[in-house]
């Protein structure tokens, strides 16, 4: 099963989750495990989950979570990583640190 890592559980991450949920209900997506990373345990996405959602939350600093998840082999080669449009520098720094 593929894992989709959504960075941020605020307005963008919640919007992504709603769209993916609709696609899954229509049979347009393969079975996917969803992981939402956020700094805020009370982020918007935590309010929108349903009991049927295969959803996991990890709270902490995004870059730390990404580095830890990658080094612990939680993030696999074919997983999807979906940042909000404003997280380009976060992804760049994570990839730079991952290489070292």
C-alpha cells in the first residue's frame, strides 16, 4: 500500500485530504495510507477526519519529522510527499540534509 505524506494539516492539507477522499470514494485512487505532518495537534485536518479514514497524524517540526521518517525508512521510494505551495524552502532543506 502506498503512503501519501501531506505536509501541513491546515487549510491546504485539509483541502488535499477532502479531494483525495472524494477520489477514493469514487474508486479513482488505489488504496492509500495517509499521514499528515503538522506542528499543531489541533490543526484543521484533525477536525475533518472520519472513522473510515486511514489517516495518521505526526506532530512536530516538519523538517525534523521528514528527516526522522526518512532515516527510519518510514518514507519509501514510491511514496508521495505533498507539501503546501509555500513549503518549497522546507522541502529544499530536507532534501539537502537527506543527502548528507
